[in-house]
C-alpha cells in the first residue's frame, strides 16, 4: 500500500488498499483525496506506535528491499503476533521537508534583521558611548545605530510568501492535520499565502488542481528562480526555506536509483487493525475483549500511569516467555464476564480467561471432548491446577449483546485481504486451499469453541476492507459466503478511516 516502483522499473505506481477494485482510479480528485488521507493515516499510525515496543527503527545497515523498493534509513519495522513482517516507510520527502521547515523565528528573521540605521533609539544610547564623537557643551554625535530593519531585498520576503503558499496548500489537503506549531499560526500562514497568490497567481490556480497544477508549478519554479537571483544576502534561515521549496517543486522519486525515500507500507494489516479498533471503541460498542492497546483521546485508563492512561490496554498480555514476540502488544483490553471463579467467592473470570483451550496431557485429549472430565463444568474449573495444559487464543475483538435471557457474543477478526481471496479458496477442498485461508479458519473456530463452553456465539466474522462510494454505513455481510459457519463482512474502509483520522490526541 503506497508508492512503489512499477514492475517495468521505469516509473512508480500508487497502490490501493485491498477491497478497492471498484475505486474510480481514473478520477483525479478521488485519487488525490485518497492519497492525502492515506498519508495522514500512515502519519497517525506512526505517531501512535513509535514509542511502543511494536516498532523497531531501522538503521541503515538493516536496509533491505521490499516490494521492489529499498527501505529508507528512517523506516520502521514491526510484525504481527503470528510473525508476519510489516514495513513502514512513510516519509514522503517532498511534503515532509515543507512541514519540517516551518519555524517562526526563521521566517521573522528573514523579514527583519539587525542592520545599521540612521534612526535613533534613545534607550540604547548607553551602548554606543564608546563609538560617540564628543562635541562642545556635552553634546555627543553617534553616526549610526544597529537597530532592527529590513536587511535583504524585497524578493527574500517573497520567499517567505512562496513558502507559506505551498505550506497552506498542503495544510488544506491534509485537512489541517499538521504539527501543532503550524496549527497555531495557520491564520498568519494563510495571510502570507494570500499575498503570494495575489502577486503571482489567479484565484483558480492551485498546486493540487487537476487542470492547473502544471501551470501553477511552473509559475512557482519561475518565482523561486527570480527570488534567488535577486536576493544578495542569504543566511541559514534563507537556505532552510529555499531548500524546502526546491525539494517540493523539483524533488521526485527516481526509479533508476535505489537510495531514495519511498512512501507506504508493506503489509497493511496492523494499520487496518488499529483503524477498526478505533472505530469500535469510539462508537461505544459493548466490548468484552480486544487484542489492542490503541490510544484514545480523553481516555482515562486507571490501570496505567502518565501518558499511557490514554491507551485502552488494561491487562498485561499472557505470553510464553520462551516465544515472546518482541514486536507485539504488551497489553490487551478485557472486562469481567458473568462467570464466577470457583475458588474465589465474589470473583469472576475475565473474558480473556474464558478464551482458553485446555488439554489433559495424560489421556492426550481435549478436555471438552471427554464427557468424564471433571473440568467440563466451568463452574468447578480451577485455573490454579497444573493438571491440564492451557492455551489462550486471542481474537481481535469480542462483542456482546445483552438480551433478557442470556449474553450473546460476536467474534470479529480483522483480515486485510480482498473478497476474491475467499471466493477463490471457498470453492476448493480445504486441504487444497491456501495455507492462510486454512489457518484463519482453524483459529476462528478455535475462538468460537472456547467461548461456547460458557456462552452462545451469535456470529463469527472475518472483517475485511472494502470501498463503498457512499460513506453512510459500516458495511454488509457477503451473503454468498459461509465458511464453516464464519461470515465475511465487507467493512466500509472510507467510513472507518474518517473516524480513525478524527481521533487526534
């Protein structure tokens, strides 16, 4: 997902998410809007996770090719609990340089510097006594004072306006989702941007307009060239803005080079999981269990401290210390079930504890399949005993519906695959199907088996991304697919993404 080198090696292509077969890829504005939304999605995902143990910052010596591209030195790697690798290389240099270059002090220093002036500031006279010429009657003469005044030609102020115009255009495309130091000065940026547009462009020209972007870019390049030729004093502040503008106007990814910075992600599944979990937490679903530790704005988690109180994980993950995944979530979200713990009066099993498969190692059978097993009655089951082996499988999400008579559960597992993946394998015998398809079914049915020991499971679904033109609903079940009782839900990607992007910390 992102920008990668074409198979021909002569150009680059924008790869769409799974489920986007009916996306109008010939519509300039639709592609542009999706591009900037994906850019914001990657930036949010990176910001939410960089300080967690899910990520590992790649050093140059670990660079390797993924999807025919070279991972930049600033890339990030992670992997799922199953060991599936995920590579994020979301630094699009042309945009990042413009955002990073914004500096109030640098901009102000270009517009106003210290220079000798014939004006007089009487409060500063004591600093110039050693330069003074002393005349009769206690009169002193000071030839010049070093006071703030414009020191470079007018064209350098145009550089600030040009930079602010480009920045303002990017801010609009990112829907204001930019660093805080830019957000607080957005009115000033827009004011200076308008100055440049009034002097150089007409009202319908834009860098990101389908009909005028080439013409606008040429005008901006010519303006930058003229500013540079007519500016005689160039300090570090000048070059900071100049190089950011130059990179934006002239920078491009060269498919013939292997050392450029590419943009996107190899394996979108972790982002899809965070997007979906954000939706379910924000929309106040009744969540029993979630294999996530996403941050939520204004969330207060009593199980955590400091900044981590914004994260939803409230229970440490149970792991096999010898096989611990160094990239995965260290916390899960769980609530208490209505099943009381047999040896502790007033205590209840957590839903994560009910997600348990137990084996009796002596006869070598699944506990639940042995009618004579003393562990079949969950109300008598003692988890402190070591007579059985236990595994705790983790679906992505378990929801509950409270009815008058009983609690019904819904099991949801997020899958970043196209709908065709299921149709292709659904028609095959299970032993001939894709390994991922077969393994996903086994895991999904295992979740269901564990929870069926105490509760009714009303639905078990694979939750996949799908493009809908209409934003209005969450999606729909694919009625023609019933995989061993598992349903496939085509989730509205754009609808979920909108909620995810609005969740700014």
